[in-house]
């Protein structure tokens, strides 16, 4: 679980805990056990909370995010960001 502190002078100054939301930020569906079973090729990656897209940083369920083997061998991308990367690759964009 991540935590952050408010800027000085912005209120109480207390640290707050950042937790994944209770619903997918892509499809807005509520979190259920089946929505936390992410696919990575032929295997399933079980997680206790929503995973975050490595590009747009939205928390997404297993229906909206896949574990891809692109750069590090364990990349989490929502379908929208994955489509944009593929389009850039096909067009010859990027580095």
C-alpha cells in the first residue's frame, strides 16, 4: 500500500494511504475475485487488488488490463494503452 503526505500548509498535514479503488477505472465495474485474475499468456496472475496500468496509471480489472511480455517481461497495460503502443509500432513511431 502506498502512502503520501499533504503539502505543508494544505490542511492537517497528516499522511494518507493510497489504496486501489473499489471499481475498475476503465469499465467502472465493481471489484470481484474473478476481476482480479489477470492473464499473462497462458497463465493466470492472481492479485489481491486492482493492478495499475504502467502507462496511464489507471487501476484496471482483469477484463481491461493484461500482463504483457513487452519490455521487462512483466508489463501491465490496459487495452487502450496496448492498442496505442501497437499503432505506434505499426506506424513506425516511437524511438
